[in-house]
């Protein structure tokens, strides 16, 4: 944990697919039935806390330079631990634009883009505090990604300085139902 840093420089070597897969395990749910010491409740658990165990965060991957994975945008399905390709591919200039003109994002191996599905929390918490819980959920998950990336010897940083409308277009998400909240930018060390 003491080695965890925000680093905005990435090497040109492609990110290994197995490293990306390991990072995505942060968003992978587990069921208590798979753990003999935890009583079966029907709840879903993850490695990061989530208010009311609602887990409203969705993870999308923009693979820019990942060995064994075609460049493009994918939705991560944590239950099957798989990526579903979406109709989205951008060049480095467009990537930098959607990341709020942060030039350093154009050298990343991959971006983990976090959105929140409002309804997952709102039905249980029909108050304005729901928005705070969505933000905390993304914060917890991105910190887990930070720690995993550090353990894997990768550089990583989080940013919320995005052009939401460009990200929404890339992902095909409706901001009335699914909010773009930030992204972890990951790559190899120099």
C-alpha cells in the first residue's frame, strides 16, 4: 500500500492481457455459496465495499495497447469474467479529447471506465444521498484497482476530468440512467 502512487507515464510495451484480467477481478462478484465460512444469504460480494451491497458500478474497458486484445471498447461482465466488444473505436487524439485533453492518457495500455447505474441504488435509497453512495462506490473500486496495479508492477492513475458526452457516445450509455464517473488509466512502467 505504501508503494501506491498516481503515475501518468506509461511504457510503449503492450499491457499483458493477464494483467488486465487481474485488474478486472476487482469488479468480479463472488457468491457466498463459494465460501464455506460465509452463510448463504443470496447477496453478491466483491472485493470493494458498496453501500447496501448494491454494486451500481459498471466497468468498461478501452483497450488501446493490450497484447492479445483488439483495440476498441468493451463492457466487462463480472459474472462470466468476460469482455463483450462494443461498437466503439477511437484514435489517440479522440482518446485524449474524451479524457479532458489530458495528453498523458494517449500512451496508456488500457482505460477502465466506471459508470454507475442509478436505479441499482435508488430503489433502496430513494434520497439525494444515493448520489454520494455512487461516488463512494467508484472510489472504493478504483482504489482496489490501484492496489492491484501496484502489486502487478503497473503504472496507474484515476481521473474524473472527462468529457462526459464523448464518453457516453463511446459507451452508448444514457446519462439519465447510467452516469459516467471516472476512469483508471493503466499501463506498463517506462
